[in-house]
C-alpha cells in the first residue's frame, strides 16, 4: 500500500523523470510502472483498464472490497482491513450511510 499520490510516477510511467526516484528505480519498478500506465490508458480509452499487459480488473462495487495490486504479477485482491473500513462507512464516519 502507498500513500495518496505516491502512485503517480507509476501511473504516468515517469520514474526516470523524477530525480530522487531515478537514482533508486529498478527494472522491476519500471516494469510495474509500464503495466500501471497501460491500465490507465486502457481505462481512459475504453472505460475498462483490463487488456494487453493489464490483468482482469473487477468493476468496483461498494461491498466487494477488492483492489488492484500492482507488482511483478498484478492482480485484484481483497482490501486489507476491509471489515474496519466497512465499520467506518456503516457508522457514518466517512459521510456515507
């Protein structure tokens, strides 16, 4: 898991354009960035991120508790801590009920 915004160099496949990242990015990092970027491009073009290098990406559903994990082998997986997050939503802490 990453903090909000930390995915941007992957999404825009720009690891080598950010000086601090350029110094530490590995070939594995670049491969993950290539797939993440391809998925975003697919989504922008078709509304579906899957296809080509991109794995099947289940459509979002409020109660499905799934996310995409980008790695050497990217795949959809269960959201870590989903029951706790569901409790926040159920109790209105996130502005939904």
